[in-house]
C-alpha cells in the first residue's frame, strides 16, 4: 500500500495557491473587487450542497475523463493538446447517435452513444498519430491545429446536417430520452460521475499492475532504453496511448451530451480540453489524483460562473489561475530535476 | 466576370491576410533558430492585438503598434523566464502561457470595451499606395496598395536573413540552436541569447497581433487570433527555418485565407466552415509533406 505522496500533494497545494494569488492580483489590477470575486468563486463552487453537487461535480466529470486521457498520453511520452477537439468530435458523434436510438432500451442507447463518442475521439487523433509515427510531426502542433478544425466541424454540423428541425438556432434537436443519463434526484449530477471514477480506478490498476501499463511508463520515462531493451515497441505504445487518449476525450464529449446538454451547439465546452491539461499535471499524472484535481478544477469552473454572476468578472478570467497552476507545477518539476539527490515523484511531463 | 479583377482582388487579400502570419512566423523563426519553440506565440499575438486596440483608441494607430509590441514582449518575457530561466518544459509552458493570455485578454477586453466590444471605433492604418509600382497590371494593386505594416513585414525578411546569416550575433544565435554545448565552449552566453531571441520573437508576435487589428480586421474580438500563432509555427517548419521560405509559406496561407472571397466573387457556393478549417488542414498537410525531408533542417536543439 503506497503512502500518500506528500511531496506531490504539497506541490499541488502550493500550485493552487499560486494560481489563486495571481488571479487575485490580476483582478485587482483590472479594477475588480478581488476579495469579492474570489469569495464569489468559492461560493459558486462550495457555497451550498447544490452548488457542490450540481455545479462543481457536474463540471468535474468531463475534466476527470479528459484528464485521465491526457495523463495516459503524457505517461507514454506523448503530448495530446487536442483533447478539446476530440471532445467535440465525440460530442458530434454522440448527438448523431443519440438522435437515432429513440426506440432502443436505455442502457443500450447510452452504450451506443458512449462508444460512438469514444470511437469518434480516437478517429480525431488518428491523423496526428499517423503524422507522428510516419513523418515525425510533433503531435503537439497537429492535435492543437485539429482543435480549430473540430470547432469548424461543429459549426457546420449545427448549421447543416444536425440542425434542429425548427431551424431557428444553430443547435441540434435534443437527443432521445433513452440516450439521456439518469440523474441524482434533486440535482444535475448524472451517471457520468460513476463512469469517471470507474475509469480512474481501471487506469490506476492498468498503470500499476499490468504489463501494458509498465510498457507505457517505461516508454515515457526512457524511450531509448525501452527501445534498446527490445521488449518495448515504443512507437506502437505511443500510438496506442494517443488513440486511447483521444478515445477518452471523445467519451468525455459524449458524456457531456448525454448527461448535461442533451444536444449539440457551438462552444459546448468552456475549454475543458485545456483545463484538463492542468488537471492531469496537478495530479502528477496519477489516475486517482486526477479525480481529486478534476473536482478542484470543476470547482474553479463552477466558481467562475459564480464570479461572473456576483462580481461581474468574465468567467474566462479563471484561465489565468489554471495557467499559473500549470506553470507552478512545471517549475516544481524543473527544480526537482535539477536537484541531484532527489528523484521526482512521478513524471510530470514528457521531455 | 472580369478575371483580372478577381485575381487582383484575390492577391491583394492574400497579401493582407498573410501579413500577421509573416510577422509572427519571422519572430518565431528567430527564437526557434536559437533553439526555443514558443507555443506562447499565440498568446503574445492575442495580447498584442488587444493592447494595440486599446492603444490605438487612446492615442492613434502608432501608439497601438507600440503598445502591441510591448505586450508581445511581456508575454514572451514570462515564457522565457519560466522556460529559459527556470528550465521548465517548453511545450506545456507555452500552452499554459497562451491559456493565461486568453483568460487575461478576455477579462481586460471586457473591462476596456464592454461586452459588445470596440466595434468600429478603433483608428486603423489605411493602405499606403506606392506611386509608380501600383500601376503594374494585376500585381500592382495587389502588392503596392497595402498598409505600412505589410511593407514592414516584407522588409523584415531580408533583414532577418542578413542578421541570421551575415552577422556575428546571428551566428551566436544559430549556434545556440544547433549545439548549445559547443556554443558555450566558444563563449556564447546561450541562455542570454535564447532569452533575447525569445523576447524578439514575442515582440514580433505582438506586432503581428497589432497588424491583425490595425491593418486587417479593424477591430478586436475575443480569441480573434484563432490559432494564427500556431499556424505561424507550422509556417516556420514549412519555410524550413529560412526567412525566404517563411515568406513563401506565409503567402500560401494568406492565399488559403483569401480563397473564401475568390469563391464568393466567382459565385461558387461552398459552406463557409470549409474555409474556416482550411488553414489548419493546410498546415497539417504542410507539416506532413515537410516532415519527410524538411525536418532535417530544424535547429538541432529545438524543443529540448
């Protein structure tokens, strides 16, 4: 039984603190009431049971699922920055399938929606995988560029093939009732939270207890050594990891559609794909840590809405805190790498 | 349909759209030649765009340019401090810097311009026709009735080439990008060179954002750069890390962006989202095509 990783948790705590501190400073400099804003942020996230369950946890679900996908890729030494686009690909597939399965029994309908979403997410990352394996193109750039292409695809879908029957707004019709996830009575928290937790546990077991997980970690920590050992096909491990990463991101999109939005429209995601990078890094790529940090960032996103409502601060400002958290974790990792007597607790990022 | 008119219009639009890309890519070229890949370039461009909008409203387009360059410089400075000063992982740090810039500009834009944005209230640069050259048929109006910032972007191509390949500081810069070890042994302060290159790249990124607002679009909207900073990085790859190549690649992308207008002028009905996605698809194609034989031209220290 591993002891609680004290250093990693302390780093994470400090990173979060730094994020809040910088956000407060920036808000103050921009003329907002920083204290009111930060207070509103906390109230929006934790102020009441309803806030916590229906706002924070609901937002934590896609963050956890995407965060797991990104952690998976990072562990293998691959940088999937395209989770946002893969989420949208999954959302498009989920919506289309969700509109077809009206006559199916609910469990089958949801299964179809989720698997379709996962497949779509994997398909959205196939091109970057091929470009990386065949041409050595950095997957950072290729996945990043496809984010924008995905947004264009969503725009096309909701103004064309998937446009609602009444044709008034650029959005799809709501998906069939059988495809919608059951909800905790009295709240907006849906079955997706269970899926997120289960996935985290599955990945934890995979990483720590299976040969596949070992190969993945070895490929990420020391690709040359792994290659030389002759036992680890680094390229294949990388490719498979990226595909699963895309699938998870797509699944996240599918879960959002079947559990929260019930339809497709533009800007369905408030930047989950990028926040999930922060989630994965803060958790030092540990699947259970991703659940915790996913909830924390869900709180940030929920709080951002509260901040906008109460203090008039644009919700997007919270991206500043997220960016500072990422940088703080990277700095801690850099410091750990430089001190020769210490081993970094877990690899934070490839390279 | 007067084909000459359509062609001239298309070329003019291509050059105009290419300008911010060229400026940003030239900046990125400089810091990549020193061995630094700055994914925060998108953030620098966006910050430059907002700063230029605010500056121009406050004191005219030239003040806008100054403030825009300064904003890009600052963003790159943060990136440089984290990556070169502290040794953090470049790629994720760059992504984080861009994220932070999106959040910051989103907030500041709302404060400065309100929820509707500045609309058409920003003083901009008009076209600056060059007397004799503009008379050349087709090419004349396309190339020589552009804004001052466009002419500046062209000037920077030979200037950056001369700097990189015919001056001693340029040599130090390239050495830092090819082999930091050898450069240090020869007495080159690699970290300082890289920091200066990054700052320069960011300043040009800020200028690119300023030109986007002041010489192309004419206003500011949140996230208006829409990934141009990342496309600029692809342009550097496509241009094989040479100023001339970067110019051609930027024009290619400008052409892709102008295609929408050409199609409209010719009466062809295509969903506009196709044009929206085209630059990104084109970038991917370019990266793949160059990937096979072009990557060997990359500075060896890049991304490490």
